[in-house]
C-alpha cells in the first residue's frame, strides 16, 4: 500500500494535479523541457505586440513545468518523509509490546538510537523540501518577472488604465510566497492520508473507521472553507486595489489636492474603501480562522477518540496496549496535512485569484515572436490610411490619415484641441496600435521592427513629460548602460540645455527626483527633448514641445529641428504656437480626427488663410507629389 502511494506521488501528472488544483482549477499537462538552470538559461524574450502563437495561460504553466524535476524530487522526499513519520508510532508500539513486557534496557536503548537517527533524517528531508519549495517560487518569479514588468508598462497602452497598475507585480509576489510556504508541502502530504488510514484499519477495523470518519469531517470543513471564504477574499482584493489606485493618484496630484482643498474629500473616499476592505478582510479571516480552529479541535478530539477506542479494544482483549498510543499518534499525523491545508486555504484562494488574473493579462498582452533585425531607417516615413481608437474603446479618434515624408523633412500637425493630433503621434511612435492602416519606416511597418531596435530609431517627446528618478545623464541616455558621455553631451547641446546642466552643483550627475520633481516645467521639457534627440534617431516626434518653453527654449527647439533635418532625419511636431512652424517645411491640418490638408507649408498656410477652416468648409487635402517632397 505504501509503495503504491509513493509511486503515485512520484507520478508527474499527480504532482501537477496536487500543486495546481488550487491555482488553475484544472490539472496541468507537463511536457519534458530538459530542466531549467537560472544561471545558464536564457530569459524569455520580452517584446511588443506582433502576432504570436502562444496559447493563453501557457506562459504560467510553462514556468511551473520548468520546475518539473524539482517537483518530482519534492514528491519523492514527501514519500520518504511520510514513511519516516511512522517512526513515532512504531517506536511506541515496540516499547509497549516488547520493551515493557521484557524489561530489556538494551532493546530500549537500541530502539531509541534508531528512532533518533530516523527523526534526524526526517528533519533533514523536511528542511530540504522546504528549501526546494522556496527555490521553485523564486524560479517562477525569475522566469515571469520580465514579462510581468512588461505587463505593467504596456497595460496602460492597451487598456483604459482603470486597474491597479501594480497588481500584476503583487500577483506574482503572491504566487511566489504561497509556493514558498508550508501550504504546498501539505498538498504533497495529502495523498498519504489513505495510507495512514489503511494502517489504522490494519490495527483494527474500528480504529480505522474512527479515523476515516474524522478525516471525512475535516474534508467537509475544507470544502466549506473554500466555498464560504472565496467571495470575501475576492472582494477584499478588489477593494484593496481600488484603495491603492486612489492613494497613488492622490500622491501624484498632491499639489492639486492641497491647493484646492480636495484632500479631505478624497480622504473620505479613501476611508470608505478602507472600511469596505477591512470588512471583507475580517469576514475572510473569521471564516478561515474559525474553520481552522474547528479543524484543530476536531483533530484533537479525534485523537482522544482513537485512544478511547483503543482502550476499549484492549479491555476486550482485541488489541495490544501499544496500539492505543500508536494509533493515536498515527491518526494525528494522518490528519495534520488536512489541518494545515485548512489553515492555508485563504492563501490558496489568493494565489488562485492571482494566477487567474495573470493568465488573463498574459493572454491579453502576449509575448511576441522575435523579429529579424532590419537596417536602420534612412529614407522615408509613410502613413497609409491610418485610423486609431483609444484602448478598449470603439470610438475612432483618428480616421484615414495618409502622408509621406522623405529624409530631411519636418511636418507640423495643427488643429483645434481634441482633433486627434496626440492620438496620431502615439500611433506614429508605436505606443498605440492602429485599428486600421499602417505606419512604415523605409517601407517596413512598425510591427516588423524588433522593439528594442525600433526605440533606438525614434525620439519621442510626449505632451505630458515624464522623467524617471535618477541622474540627468541617465535620463538623457534613456538609462542605457555604459552610454557614451559624448552622445549625452551631443543630445544636451542639441536641445540647448548643456549650459543649464553644467551650472548645477553636480552637473550631469545631478539627481532630479521622482518624475523630475526638482526641475521646473520648462527644464523638464528641455531635458525630455534632449532624451528624444539622444542617439540621433531617424524619426523625432514632438507633441507640443514648446508648451512650457520661454523664448530661449523656443530658439533651441528651432535649432534642434533644423539640425535633425540637416543630418537627414524626419521631425513630426504637434504645434499650437506659430513659432513651432519656423523650422518645418510641411504642414498638416486636422479637424475632428480627420486630415483636412497636407502639403508644403506655404501652400497649406495660404489655403488656410483663404478658407474658413470650420466644419462647414473643410480644407481639401493637398496631394503630395514627388516634386513637392
């Protein structure tokens, strides 16, 4: 009987069922991958959004499958541990049935030495099993860490951003911590419950029936714990995410809250979310804790009951005295994993919910196939019938925009607020995926470029400037490791910010704080311009780059655009000020998401001066010929 259960625990399918039932709800089918060594294996490639063939959720399952050999080892260790757990019962049985009747001290000493050695061996195995579980959790974190960070970065570009931005990281931490805890070890011990019950039946059918009845009651308690606490845990997680989002938004907008006396109102909302969160958390803890205490109480009652049954059998001379103690110890050991599972059930539910959320996100934003490297673009930017919708929305923000630019050109996109200018440039740099149409550099669509390579060919200054905590040099160099200082200086000079930087006490090593908090709005914008110019990218896209610039800053911007054109780059600039048009040679006007006119600057401006640009008399599109380019 024991050998059969040991073989079952070593079976890979059984291991998968035991370890993943509480996370995925169905067994995982393992495939041999030859093991995985974190020191030598290559990390999974994190790329952007081109078509893939990865099945939804398979990344999580593959990460768990990479630990297959370790899981088999844990199953074998669990089998040995459970066999060694018979040591205490057998020792008591021998003491009562052999040592005491014979009054043999040498026999007692020999049994004590053997028992001590077996307990030491069992302790070593349990320590090893615990460390293996910790390393499995770390292995899964290592394999999925890059992908989860990629989710955090890309999720706002593909969704409306209503969720907690840090939730994927918390979900991965939850999975790792649960795998590294005592719960999975109890799951590996559960299959040995019938083995212990079989030994109890071997002692006497009445003892076995008593232990079996107690085990069935504890199993029912486990199912009730799952059924009654699952909803509360899920609601608590939802309220916690909402509270975290509100706290993060309040931190980012602290100036607005303080200056307009909004702190108290948002505090009241945060307090309401906290009350709801604590209520659901309390309910889940009460249910889990209550059933946990009940389970421990029933287990102690069952052990006493087994003692009573054993005593009854001894009185009627149907069992020996040693069976009384041995069966009690054995019953307690058999039901200990059930008790431990009940105590960890709330963590199991949290891990399962984290697993399911990560599965959905990994399916929504799959890892891409590796793209072949392409030559650096040097000739053209082509936009063909481009339409753009906001993430998770069917509302068209940009419709059927087409234009063509050659190297050395600069295009200004003008139009009223809400006309789709910023949405268009987000698609030009690949931040938003077009709903229709295509953007091409030298004839290749953006999806054909490896993301890391494409980023080196694009410089982007968004409307809302975001800088990262670090030094000025690191921000200009886009945090590239071992970036040549010559390239950093060249970008700073091109943006006209070099003198400002060297005037600071620490120069390029000056720390700018989180989101550039130590810089003014104009300084942040010029620093972001230097970041966009770093590395002399072919395509420079600037979204209202002069909104916070003074006259000196605007002159530097004009010089930077002319310098990009002179070296054969392409500049696309969203402009509201007429000063931004000085350095461009093409203009495109937009209205309500549609292209109204495109062509050489003088022609489009002349047309705009002659016509009313309102909806009743839209400007006609000026076709661009080879001569005009």
